[in-house]
C-alpha cells in the first residue's frame, strides 16, 4: 500500500468512522426522543377525550337531576288519570331541548315501566320494563347514563334515566333516549385537530359504546384489557393491523377511551 492510501485509510479510521457512529447514535437518540414525545401526545389525547366525555355525561346527569325536580311530576305518577296531558307534554318537550340534535324522545315511565307520556306519542302505553336500563335505573335512586346499546327498536341508543321519587320511594322514571352516535361525536370533536388519530369507547366488559373511526365495526373485539389498562402508550395488534395506542378512564364511569393510530404512521419520519 502506498503512503497516500495508507494515510487516507488512517484518516478514515480515526475521523469518518467515529463520526458515523456518533451520528448514528445521535439519530437513534433523537428518534427515541421524538417517539417518546409522540407517546405523550397520544396519552394526552386519550385523557382529553375521556375528560370531554366525562364532562358531557356530568352535564346530562345534572340536567336530569334538575328535570325530575320540576314540581308536579310526582303527582302525575301518583294519579296519571288526573294529569294535565298538555302540561306534561310541554315539560317533556322542554327536557328534549337540552340535547335538541341528539334527543330521540323523552318519556315518563311508571314504576312498572309503562310509558305514560312521551314526545313520541306512538310509544305511549307501551312497556319498557324489559329494556336493559329500566330495573337498574329504578333501583339506583339517582340519574344514570346507559349505553349506547341496542334498544327495543334495534337502534343504538344512549339512555339517560332519573327516578322520580316521593321521599325514598321511586314512583317512576324520567327516560331520555339519545342518538347512540353522540359518544362518537364527542370523540370526534375532541380529536378535531388530529385527523390521523382515532378513538373508541369500551366498557370494562369489553363492549364497544362509541367510536370516531369510520372503519370500525360494532362487532370488533376489544384489543386491550379495559379493566386494568396498562399505563402510557403501547403496541397492539387489532383488525389484522399493528397499532400504537393509549387508554384513559372516563371519570365516574366504567367507560374507557382508547386513542390509536397505525403503527407505521406512528413510526414515520
């Protein structure tokens, strides 16, 4: 080897190779830092969406609590034959204006589940005692939110119930039927600035209650343990694809919000 080639090789060995290694280490460090920041964003999105959904639930419960306190409703349940039907229907219509876009109907149910008055008149006289919300709604003693689940008409429905009581005795229920898509609307609004991130709401039994992802199907199984979800972001396989996601609990409920995006998008430069 001539002198020039020898000097070149030595210089390459003592400058270029260490520099390449240093650059590679720096790129790896910066990539790890960037992915860590993306994880923090993903976690913050799940927490933000869970907070927004929790606030919406709280608002509905507060409204229901105020609505059942309207003087005269207990008397209607005690003596329905003597009730002023015009007044009752006016009260139920006012309640429906709490959520004018999403309300399907508002009804007054007696303790046996019979529909005494309804903003959908065709439902008056029918029984809702077999609906999944009725027995726990009466027994709980306080306003509750149920669903969304399939109702007796086959539609995905979100129910808000509030018992109307005389002392400690429940005389019946104020029942509000809401569009099941309300949950997905709240998620979409919470993620409006990030079209690449989707969200879904599951309960602790793994049932799907709402989603912002148009590709998601109601029959898609829960991909993560929702009873004790792992903290922070994580990788998981779901619907024949790899994802990166994070889970947050909705305060005061058994609901969990999962935000997620495809793993290849998460890892993209």
